[in-house]
């Protein structure tokens, strides 16, 4: 008598597990494992490309020309005048780069006065960085508001050679007066 293919000869014992398909020899998969293997085999799975997290409004501290509402309005292309809150930061000091103030680290107890402004979009952050140029970099700071609250925010600190700087104090009123004079000088004279 000839044994049929894939069947053990009669009387030789139970069939070998190697004679059965692997699927039948494994214990059943857990629901998690089934979902994992099914997902791996599914041709429809296309993970979405990575996208940066959505922009969150952020408080910025300004200590120079951006304290001027007219300048900030122009830089950010605002329709309404900006809402600025008196504020300070500690652990920094200012020097001047030409007529413009720059923020430098230290000493620990030093305080710089300025204003806080809530930036509304990534586009506004880019406009601010473009205005500040590559000589300044965005940095984290703790902003102390007039009401006593302390909020994490951003500011622009000097990012170039300190040899270009000199001692001095930035005066916002002088800057505003010069800006006004410059804008009047640029207007064409009307003929009468």
C-alpha cells in the first residue's frame, strides 16, 4: 500500500506540526497584535507627512524702536494700533549699536524697561525678525508685567560683535521726534 502525499502512513502516530501550515500551529493573536499586523499589510495606510504644530500666540518684549506704536504698526502691517503693556525683564542690560539699543546678557539683578506685545502669527514673528536683521536673534525670557505677573516670552538679543557697541541710553521720545521730522521732510511740498 502506498501512502498518499502529505499524509502520514497509517499507524505511525499523530501528524507532525511541520506538516501543517504555520498559521494553524501558532496560538491566536491578541487584538493589538492583529491590528498591528493588519496595519502593516494594508496598502491603504499612508501616514500623513509631518507638519509643525500650529502657531501659539506669544508675548514678545520690546526695548527699543519697537516700543513705538507707529513703528510696530508699520513693521507688522497692522490695521489697528498695537496694544502694548509696560514690562521689564531681569538679567539683561543694554548698549547701543549706533542709535539703536541692543540687549545683552547679565548682570543678574539688572533690569531693562520696555513693553510687552502679543504676537498673533508666525508671519508676524518673521516680520519682526526681518526688521531686527541677522544682528539680533530671538531668545526666551521671563517678562514681568506691571500687574506683577511673570510670563515666559521672547525678545531679540544682540547676535553680533560686541566691539561694534558703545555705552549709551536709548530715548524713545527722541526716536519718535526724529521719525516725525523724517516723515515731514519726506512729504512733497504742496504748491499754492
